[in-house]
């Protein structure tokens, strides 16, 4: 009896003509990611309760839970590669999962601004959080809507490109948001270290101390954001290449540039937790020359 599954070499990923992935998701890869995301999510939940940072539950924990759901969909697809339901699950879950984690970055950066001095920032910490989190929500809604359109189009014999284009728009908007946020953060730190505040309304500027805890938190935030940026670039290229393109049909790209990037990003906040590094009150001092 002929089979639709072919393997070009012992180390190659099985290709499957009937699978919406154009390949069969590898079993051990899915299991590894499910375990890693589950551990991080449970740890994030415990840390958020212990350090009384409940805002990490709808951000970092929600990201981890969505990733677990998405990779469970890929695990399911390993056993049922022709089934549409697990494919739909992983599309919707993995496309929107990093968005709430990015929101956590915005909140953390707002706290860093408060600690080091709001005079070096173009916006207040409150407005940074409101502005970028609003952009994050818009991106989440657009990506989720596009993912839903694409996921339901395939089993119903409709063209998934409409949903894919909507998803692409959401990803591009997220990529733009990350870029603007990174530029604002870079400007803030440059102004802080060069002692060049944005506002000089008075001769007295409040300046926080950049201690080792804030240093570790800032470096962790930069690394976390870089991982999310790489993932957004990958997703942009992937969706631009189309549903039958080489990028979306190559499993290793997804594993490394999506799954691994989010693993690195979410574990960064586990090990460099704001509950530890941002604990206590800011050490502020006044300087007439900034």
C-alpha cells in the first residue's frame, strides 16, 4: 500500500503531502518544548505570587500557557498529521503567545524609568506602559483574528492567504512596536549615562542610582527584547513567503527562530526576575547639573 510519507535520509524530517505543515512535527521536539514551557509557566506563577507581582500572571504566565497549548497541538499533529484541529490550535496559540510577554517588558521598563529618573525619558512611565501595552493589545487582536481566519479557511477549502495577510499585518505592527520601544529605551539610557535629561524645567534633576540589580534587570530586558525581535522578524518573513513557501514548510526554522527564542525570552524573566532585581525603593538623588 503506497504511503504519502517519504524520508530522504535517516536524519531528515518526514515530509507528508496531506499535512497542512508539509511535514510531520517531530515527537521529541514537541515534548521538549512542552516540558520547558510548562516548567517556566509554573515557576512564573509561583514567583508572581511570592513576590506579589500579579501582573506577571496575565503577561508572562499567559504567554507560557499559550505556548504549551500550541506545542500540544504540534504533538497532536505528530500522531494525526492530516487532522486540521491541532494545526488550527498551534497556529492561533503560537502566533499570539509572545504578545503578552512583550507587555511584561513594557511594564518592567516603566519601573526602570521610575528608578533611574523620569527626566531622562520623553514619556512618563505611566504613558510608556499605556502606549506600548495598547499597541500590544492591538497586535494581539489582529494576529488572533488573522490566525482564526487562516485556521478555519484550510479545513473549509478556502484560501488561507486572507487570514495570513491579517496575521502578517499584526506581526509587522508588533515588529514596529518593538523597534520604537527599543529606540526609546536606547535613548533613555544614553541620556541617563550622559546626564542629558529631556526636560530642564528646573535646575534640579532627580537621578536614580544604577546599581547592580538594575544593571542585571536592564541587560535581561535587552536580551529578552532581542529574542522577541528575532522571532517577530522570522514570523514576518515566514508569512510573507506564503503558506506553501520554503520557510513555513521547514520545521527547523520554526523550532529555532520561534520556539527557542520564546524559551530564551521567558526563562530570562525566570532567572532575572523583577521581584528580585526591582525589589525595594529607588535610591534617588538630586543634582543641579543632572
